[in-house]
C-alpha cells in the first residue's frame, strides 16, 4: 500500500466498515446462523491484520481526563469526607 491508501483505510469516516458489518449480519441471518459467530470473528481479525496493521493507535486509545475535569471528582469526595468527620467529632 502507498501512504495515501493507508490514510484512507485508517480514516474512520472513509471506511465502509459499517456496511461490511451489516453484510456479515445479513449473510449470517440468511444462513440461519448466529451473529456474531466464530467465522465472522476470524473474518474481521483477518481484515484488521490485512488492512489496518499500519494504522496508528492515536485517537483510539483511552486517555486520562484533563486535570480540570479530574480534580473536582477527587476533591469533592475528600472535602465531603473531611466535613462529615469534623461534624461527627
């Protein structure tokens, strides 16, 4: 693949992934099979190994929230605990 091909495959907006998923679902239903199944899982693994092996993980990994978001979730329970302790004692 050239760099342009990799960029197209790695760009979620330009992929036909949803259509491919729907297609495997329709085939499984017409064959009276469960979906997803082991064959579909292997198929998608092969697709990922073939076409998405060069895609960066950037943007798909979970990240810690910003400190401005995280700090209140830590500070408020700590302060409530301290206030409740002070009121009881």
